C-alpha cells in the first residue's frame, strides 16, 4: 500500500465524502466540485486530441484521442483497437474532460484510439437517455471499426452504462464489441448490495445511503431493478469478455462481485480483481497514485488481448 493511497483517501474523506452525507444531493455543487481537477494531463506522446462538441457532431459528441499521424476526421487505423469510453459521475456529473487522466493513460498504454462520449446527464435527461447515447455512439463507430476491434470501457456509472450497452446490443441482435473494461462499476441502482452497509464508514468517498439518493436522479419513474438501468439484474449470457476492477472498501463492492459471479455462471469470460483498500475509481489518480498506473496497465493488456 503506497503513501499516495493514504493521501488520496484522506483527501476524499475530508473534502468529498461530506457532500455524500447530506440528505439532499446538490447537483450544481457536485458538478462544480468535480470540475476542479487536480491535474490537467498532457496529450500522450504520439497522440492527438480532437474535441467535438455540439449537436452537429451527434452521435459522436465528445473527445477523440487518436494515434498520429492523424487521419481525416475521423478515420480508423484498423491495426489498432478502438476504446469507447463512458465516464462516471453518477449519471449526473463529470464529462470527458474530468476523466482525461484515465482516458489518456488507458489509450497510451494500449496504443489504442479512444473516443470519450459526452452523453446526456440526469436529472435533465433521465434514463434511458445515457443508454441511447451510448448505443448511438457505438453504432456510429461501426462505420469505421469492426466490432471485434472495439472495447467499451467505463468507470462507476459509466461502467454500469457500458455493461447495459452490451446487454442492449445483445437483445437487439447487433454485433457485440470485443470486450468491456469496468472500473468500480455501478450496476445496482436499487442499492441492495451488502457492501452498501458493511463498507459504510470504510469507503473514503461515499456514504452508503447516498447511492439510492443518487439513483433517483437518473431513474426518474423507472424501476431501480430495470436490467438496462441496473445490469446487476440482467441476464449476461452471450456477452464478450469482461474485465472488472474494484476496491475492497467501496460501498459499491458488491455491484462488481455480483456481476462477476453472474457473468461467470453463464459462461462469460471474466477477469475480476478486488484491490485492497483502494478508493472508488482510483484509476483516475494515475498521475499521482502508483496503484492507479498498475491498474491501468492491466486494463490495457486486456484491451490489446481481446481486440488483437
């Protein structure tokens, strides 16, 4: 366990967790907090960043990180994997900008192209808006990339969204990507996992009760057990290989444990690792945290393996 992990956990407990202990979620305040990034990472050597925002860019609204030399906008290098990245933030905050420490590091380590989707956020756009945006982005990528070259990745809410996207694609009979990378995925919006209670107080980032409150912002009138909102309740048969990382003290630990168990039970290849004492989505601290860099290297190895 690194001293950097101690510092990160202390900072989260001191400055972020108090927001999650309030009875109401102030979305504007949370968005303002997460926009105060500790790092503005440089574009990795050998890559270029292209920001594409506005309705005219739909359905591929977000950020392209592409290996150089740049191709026309956008065009594939079919010798490389393509990562479709879905950021976390409880479906109500964050953006491709806030997650560059993950996306830049993951793409660089996998030597992959990456598109980070700026999907619509709740409560302005509740379920299934984010899912529709993710499906539309994946279908658009198929114009340039074969499905077996694409890996869908995401953290927290984005991890749950990535898994829901796979389930929706399978149900529609559409081509599935090569695999999925899930960092601390939020897969049970009913907040029924035992770790919501058992890790309350141990998780440096979240108080257990905040999970169900945050879920209501995204769900609206939808049942929290809807399998495309909470893929912990979905039938996972026929999905491509999954790669899951989660911290042992997270209140969302069981969201990963249950998905890994359900996936393996129906024959889905699943690489699952519980990292001791790591905070929620610790991969985002890659510029500072050695455990984050190691976790991202493992994820990149999975990407290059399944999308070879």
